[in-house]
C-alpha cells in the first residue's frame, strides 16, 4: 500500500522509512496536512498525520474525494480529527494508543527543575561571564507537595519520580490508580489539590469536561509560589487567564510544552515573522515562564514505538483487524 506521512520531523523520517521498507511504500513530508496542502494526499489510500494536522469536515471530505480511506495518526491525542464526520464518510481512523510514558513524564520534570533552579537564566548569565547568584534562589522539592491531575501511565511515571524526590503526593482522576496509591499518593478533590500543590502537573486528555480545566478560578486557588506544568494538551489551561494571573505576580513559575492555539505555530520557524498571537507573545515575556514546542514525547524510545504502532495500524487496516488503537473501524 502507498502511504503518505505528513508532518514528519527530520529525526523521525529515517525511522519511518526503515520500519515501512519492504512492507509498504511510504512518502514522508515535513509539510503538515491542512486545507492548503490537501493536493499532496491525492491518490494515497492511507495518510499518516501528526497531531497538528487540521482534519475538520472539509479536509476529510477532500481526502475521501482523493481516494484516502485510512488516517493513521502518529499520536495518542486525536482532538484535531472530526471523528463523527470521518465515520459518516466511511473512513478508518487509528491512533497510537500508547508509547513510552517516561518520555513525557521526564520532560515534565525537566521543565519543573529548570524553572525551579532558574537554569535558563543561569546559563544565559554565565555565557556573558556573569557569575552572580542574584535571582537564582530555588527550593528543595523534597518535602513539598506534588499535585498530579491525571494518573494514567504518564501521571504514574511522574509520580514515581516525585516519590524519589521525597515529595508528598496528591492526585486526582476519575478512578484512582492502585499503582499510584502504592507509591503513597492520596486522591483528593480538585479544589484541595489546587490549594495545596507546590508543583502541579497536568496529564489528562482534552475533552469537553477538561477544556480550560485550569481557568481563572483554579489559578486563584493555587499557592502564589506554585509551579504549574502542562505537557498534555494546551486547551487544558485558559491561556488568557494564565496571562492575567502572571501579570498580577502570582505563581512561582509555569512550564508549557503545549499551547491551546499551537496549530500553525509549533513545529514551524516563525523567527522572521511578526508573532500575531498576542497571548503567546505575552507569555513569552515573563521570565518565570518556559515554553517548549510540543517536544515532550520526542525521544528515540518513544518515536520508535510510535512508528511501530503506525505500521501496525496500517497492517491492521489491510487485514481488517480492530485493535485498541482503532478509533473508527474499517467498513465491511
């Protein structure tokens, strides 16, 4: 089968090509799939997309007209796909059900540690031969409280690291995870978690019930020196409310690997353009905010698992199999 993979990072390309070699013909493009790039997909029965692809109703209809029947998304998230419309069109949609949870959990901790110990500021200073410690005072995480919202595989990996730091563990989820409870986590109501957490990290999926889960009210409940980390989905946080909170001098630090309006911005070189997103531009002005470009998953281990899962999804489509990765099965 001929497969078109879009939004492929340069480091990802050789892994995809090696995995598909001798099995399916794959064409890898760095370009993301949008309404403007649709002609590239014409004639491909299978299209593999990244999470930043815009797969709304018009795009899906155009894909079907061009012969596409399978969308194999290379991510666990799929909020960028109009699933209901894809089903009406008779398309098959699959995702990567899971990959290394340690990649994201470790990156969340990377953000937390870098912010707490002012690493970016310190590194910039020493490059200018400024070796003062003024403004670099951090805190021990040991003995402080970690609040983990979402205790699936990634949240559990984060919790295990927090336990290693000797932190008090608070968690929230629809259903308590026994693995986290064994680590010493106490499940509490969200209000209490927001009030008591010194370090708060988000690991829940984006759905209507979690959209802007962290809004103005929740932000006001947090400790003034708390650290907030989001490596899950950008729209879990109301970015405008976050800017207002930071402008009022509240929150110790914020680490964001995702942003609710990241589509069309993250993964692109915007260095020679005017940043028209006023909220993102404002967030980048705060010295206690660290923003990365949706790279938490980006380790060799995780990408290899994503590539292998994508190949399985293509093979399952050909064989007519339904697995845990299938969002919309192939029509009979």
